[in-house]
C-alpha cells in the first residue's frame, strides 16, 4: 500500500465512522518502532507504522487508523483527545478502534560494536559508538578504561 492509498483509506474511514472529513495528511512512517501510529498536534497529520499492515493485516491497520482519527477529531473539536479522557474512551468504543497497537513481531536487536573494560576491576562497557578512553574512568572504581 502506498501513501496515496493510505490517504484515501483514512479519508474513507473518517467519513464512514466519524461522519466528518479528514483534511490533513496521512503517511506511513517506518521510523515508528514501538507504536502503531501518531497524531501530530501541531500539523494535525497522522503517521502510521507500516508494520501494522505488513505484520498484522488490514484489520489491525484499520483499528490503528480509527484510534488516531479519534485523537484527530476530538482535538479539532476542542474535546478531551488524550488516552485518559472519557470522551476519547467513549468515541473509541463507539467507532470500534483499537485501544492498543500490537507489539512488533521482531524486536530490533541492538548490536554493540565496541567493548571497553576497566583495567582495575574488570567492569565491561558495551557501546555502539566509539569513545576516547583517556577522557573517561570506570563508574564503579574510577580505574582506567581500555578498548578490548
């Protein structure tokens, strides 16, 4: 599904479920890792995690879109748009949106490229970025650190 198809789907869901138009942009955002979607308060645009479609299917995607549209329409009508607000909970139940997005199937594994060790106590430090060991000391014993 492309961004244009997503925009069409969001506009259609907004008209059917909320009886209101969606006048802003909806796009896929692959940088979203732990959330299904995001409503932006400043621009009123909606970002959707593409994994909601690829990993979980169209039904989950529609549930996430309805969730974000609840934020959108409540915010524009100056009502409680936050998760804890009763107006949000009521509208979400009314339209059948998903309360929570499912967790991503394959969590991102962090790879550590640099390992440093304290010369005095042996404490290990794993880092993704390189650092200058002469500028830092061990947090446990204040001993010198060396790249291993």
